[in-house]
C-alpha cells in the first residue's frame, strides 16, 4: 500500500465529528463516546467513563481547527506546511494524522 495520500483522499473535506473543549494553554481536548454504534449506545449510561478524552498538542490543535468543513485535505496539508516551513514533511504528517482522526471517528471525510 502506498503511504502517500492519493488524489481521492486529497479531495475530501474533513469535518469535526466530536465535541472539543479547551485544554491547557491554547490546545483542545477531543471528547468521543467509547461506543459509536447507536445500537449499543445504551451501554454508555452504564459506564463510569463513557468517553475518550484525547489531549491534542499545539500542532494537533491547529490541524483540528483547520477541519472547518470548508477546506479539502490538500488545503489543510498546505496550511500545515506553511505553518511549519522548516519541516519538509509537515503536510504529509498532517495527512497521516487526518487519516487517523477519521479512522477513530473524530472527523468525517466527505
């Protein structure tokens, strides 16, 4: 499998799919239910901690905020590359992180 994002992926538009709250400094904490299936959602009421809390660092927070339902993956990659000009792979790393956020149900790609 090719590690570089393909054209189909680059044209998708990421949208935030979970709640977020302010974290330390200017970062955010993503809050996602541990169970995403509506069929098993009733189990959330029985759990002590029904949500995952994912603390993002400054770079992850910037990427999260760039997922505004208006920019494509390619545009988010470009924005991250411009924000980190000294890093040749900043855009590529942003695409990989977006893919992981989508797999985890934190963002929707459409």
